[in-house]
């Protein structure tokens, strides 16, 4: 995707370091950074400078190549990177793709680049398949950021939207703000501005009322892991939107590459749900009137928080999965078919 007329991916390899766009600074600053050690790659992932299931998979893949060039223990690097974000299965897929080429550093870097390119191709294909679900002027509700920052390019849930927009279909997007880290407000809204797509930012809890008012035509969300039975982990708040969509007869789709399907996890109860610091709930940050970043506490000092980063949407609430191989029904037969398809990595 383009920013100020220049093509970018969220993560890249450049002259022996892993480059990345620091997503924590968006939308107010667009800056890149680099990691020259595995520890710094891990910090970028765990600290949310790099986020989004396919993107952290690519970041991990380049991190493994970096370990090889730096002469680090590959098994230790693998374990350190895998531990950064436990819910998204794409991280393990990216690490495994590069480890299959070990121990030759050049071969590992080539494998990381191939995994990167394949994730981008998958995201582009998701747009072509999912774009057919949208009519002219379709009103799409999405949650969190499943855009190009989360999938290297094009995105997952946003790829059908971008495809429809570039074909002149004028989609409209309800951008759910996504508490507590506000990835929708900070990143998805910024992407919509860059793509020139009409949108409105809404509080997470407003989605159900908009659906009741028949102001939403379709809900498309991303995924961090899809279990063998189709239960899907995504950013906290996704399950609520799925329940509201079902109650109001609105189609609810999950857009994800086949690398997000995990045959080794039988159901949603078996998906590890990352619990992050309570500070993400207790504090918010943004620009003050002077244009400086500021962090402020919202509740009383005595209040404590709990912060599950993901929830699980049961397969029964999902209309279908938009993948690079086509739209797969959220039925046992459809999911079994997806599991049998070869992963691009």
C-alpha cells in the first residue's frame, strides 16, 4: 500500500536488520525502526510495535533469519520469538517456514522472503474473493485492524474493501474503535483515510445498535487462530459483534489466510488467550492540544483492570471464511476442506 505516494510493507529485511513501521505511533506519526538482534525483534512483537497475525508471522520469520546471520542459537531464538504472542498461530507458521531451511543463513532468509511474499499474495486473493460479497455502496462493519499493517499489504478483512473501492464500488466502513488499544481508531481509520474510503469511527458498543437499525450490510473481521472446528480467536470484542450480527440476520465473515487455520487446536476452548497488562485498560494515550504524546489514567487509582486481548467466536455464528482459496463455509465439511489445502508457506 502507499503512504505519501511510496509503497510500503509493514515489515521488511534491509541490510542485515529487520525493518518495520512502528504501529504504536500511528496515526499521528509514520516512522520506521529496525531490529538488529532477536531480542529486539521479540520486543517489537510483544510491545505491539509490530502487530497483526500475518505481519508478526513475517516479523518472526525475518527474526529467525537474523538469528542465523548473527550466529545465535536457532532453537533459543525460536523459543524466544514464539513466546512473544501466544494466540496468533501465524507466528509459529512463519518461524517453522524458516526453520525448515536451517541452518544455512542465506537459505533461511530466502525462506523468510518467500513466506512474506506468499502472505501478501494471500491477502490480495482474499480481496478478490471477498470483494464479490460487496455490492455498490455496501456498508461494512469491521473490528480492530485487519488491514495492511496487520498483513504486510492489503490486509485480510480490509482487502475486500480496498478491492471494491478500487473497482469504483464506493464501500462505506463502520470502524469499530477497539478498546483497549484502539487499533481501529488509530490504524484502521488511518488506513481508510489513506485509501480515500468513506468511513465513520464508532464506539465498540455502537455496532449492535447500528445493526438493529439496518445500517450495516455485512460484518468482516480478521482472525488470529481458527481452530479445527471453526471456532475463531480474534481481537476482544469480535464475539459481541458476531452475536449482534446473528440476532439481526446480518452476515458475519472471517477473512484470513489458510496459515491462520490450526488443525492442531481442536476447538475454541483450546486456543491460548493472551492476557496483557491491565495498564492498557487503565490508561489511554494520544496527542494533547500541544501536539505531544500524552498518557492519562481514566479510572480511580484504586481500580484494577483485567485485559484478555482476544475472544473466541463460535463457528456457529460465522457465515463463512474468506481465504485466498475462496470462501469456505463455516461447516464441518468446509473447515475440513480448508485443513486439507496446502499452506502457501
